C-alpha cells in the first residue's frame, strides 16, 4: 500500500487486494479486527464535543461521523461474510456511506453508542472469523463494482479499514496537538 505523503484521506495508504493470502496473514488481519475497538476507544479518549465535531481533513467527516461510520461499515461486512458462508456467491448491495454519515444518528448521537455497538459487533465477528475453516476463506460474494470477491480479500479490506479510520483520528490529534 503506497501512502501519498500529505494525503489526509489515506493516512495508511490505499487498500490493494492481495494476490495470495497465507494462514499467518489471515491470523494477523483477524487480530487487527479484534484489536480495532480498543484502538478506536483510545483514539477518541478525552476528546471534547468540539473536537469530536472537527473534520479529520478539510471537506471530510467529523471525528464523530468517523466513529459512527465504523460500526455501520463493519456491520455490513459481518453480514456479507455470513451471507457468503451460507449462500453460493451471494450478490451484495452497496450503500451510500457518505449519505449515511449525514443522517442524524451519525451527526448527533454520542459516540459511546457506536463504541458500545462496535465492541459487541467485533466480539461476534471475531468469534466467527476465528472459527472459519480453511476452505471457507475461498468462498466468494458478488460485489456490484468489484465482481466476485473472496472472503480472505474481504478480511484484508476490513483489517485495512480498521487501521484507516483509527489513523484518521490519531493523525488529526497529532496535527492539532490534542
């Protein structure tokens, strides 16, 4: 993943689909997903309401919207994985995440609501991921823009997604001296 210096949209670089995925790499990504809620809690710890309502970059979401976006996105991922484990190549639906971020629950709800949701969601999601058999990682879903995608690639994407959004907040805090 190449990081463009100064590109605040991608503080950990853009996600790229891996070619081959090893058992060790999957375990590392599951570990990142397992650790994500604690990292997000730490990233927002002590922030004021004003800081939570600060955009992480010009034209970007506020910290509050980022916090609410993560469980929205990860719930979709969890459900997509369950669909792929129980149906042959399910066609999934995308969602307008930018529009979701503008809804009142993403703009105005205290972040503790989404942090609690994320804790519970990741507890279940990680239990599922750790229980998956080797052959299940090759199962696929049909993404309307990307075509057929393997579950180990979805895992890679959401491990990256976890790092990506935590870094939006931690890099903002670093820049602002919070």
